[in-house]
C-alpha cells in the first residue's frame, strides 16, 4: 500500500453525516450507544460459546466467527466516525484511508462468505442429518472458516493494491464518512477501468454467487422442513435457521446496494444510510437476533451472567 509517486493528495476529508449541530450531537450519542452494544453483544456471544461445552458445535463455531467479524468490522469504521462527530470535522491520511479500505473490504467480504458457510451447515444439519458428523467434521469446519478469512483477504489485497496505483490530484473531499471503493474512485484522476472490472468480478463472486448458494441451501432446507409431519418438529427445525436467514437478508440487501454502483455519483446520501446499516446497525442486531431466536444461546448467556455474579 505504498503511496504512488504521482499522488499529490496526502490526506482526505471525510464528509459528516449532517451539518446541523443538534443532529451531530444526537448522532454522536446514538452511534456511541450502538458501538458499545455491538462490542458488548458480540463479545458476550463469543465468551458464552467458548465457556459452554454444549455449544462447541459447527453451528456455534461459525456464529463465534460471525461475532468476531462484527466486532472488527464496526471497529474499523465507528471510532473514526465518532471522532469526526466530536471534532466537527474528520481528516484521514492517505495511508489511513487505504488501511481502512483494506480492512473494511476484508471483513465485509469475509462476512458474506461466512453466511454462505453457515447456510451450508444448516443445509447439512436439516437435509443430511445422518451424514452431519462426517460432512461437518472439525477439520472441514476449520478449513471452511480459514478459507473465508483467506479468500476475502486475497480479494481486498487486489482492490487496495489497485487503488494505491491511482493518482489523486484533488479534490480530496470524500462524500462519505468512510473510505470505500466506490466513493474513492470518484476522486481519482487516473483511469479506473481495471478497478471497475475487478469490482464487478468481486460483486459477482461475493454477492451474486454466494447469495445464490445461500438461497439454494435455504430452498432445500424449507422443502425439508415442510416434509416434517409434526408441528413441533417443524418449529424446532425452523428455529435453528430462521435467525440466520434474517441476518442474510439484512446483510445482503445493504452490501449489494452499495457495491452494485461502482464509481457512480448517484444516491450517495442513500449510500451513507446503507453503510451505517452494515457497519453499525447489523453488528448490533446480530447478537440480539441470534440470542432471541436460539434457546441454547439464551441458556449459555444466562449461565454466563450467573457465573459472573
């Protein structure tokens, strides 16, 4: 991520959420509250899963990975956003911007891949229960989780490397509260054709292919559940995957909206709202969704609070 010799911009100015001081103060408390909730909720999920042997299963192993991704993703964006709200303006160095771009793209891509792995886990559990222990053995789970992190890291390395090759001659005002590929491309005075091609390829793989794989898994899952004769059996089967389905819909709808518009100057204000959903709201809601819809997590959290007291 070395700075190109022709780059004249040494720092960027991030645009705030609002020019109204009263709204800025409200945003400060709101996003600080969300950040604390996201950190606390996801940390509790990880601790509860780690300390409870009954949750040492593939499903909760992936859930712990999701909680970790939520923590690092929101920590990549919200501290800088909160700093801007406190100081009334936000400057970020060129290297800082590239660093934020690298980690944000890494964690967002990894989360999309992880949601696909979690959907596959639920498919095997519900549709192939007799083969579950073999198809989702610990070596396979570790391989899947490791692949999620490594593949996304390789992809973000390409995007960040290509971004670092671009010239930024000014202006340096980013029309967003974070450094993201689509908004940065608008500021480059170099050709961005290759960047846009790589974005489309990444969109197809991370967005379209993974979304289709997830939906295919759930079509088999729903068909299997509908074949269960007892109402109680249907409820139990559906409760194990309904929370994940809610998270999938929320996450994909926000990320795809943002990245299907590479280099476009339209709907940037809407883009800010969408970015807040997947960097602040989603990481906060995920622990709530999983704990409300999952009896095992509820029991583990209760045990954790009893243990602490």
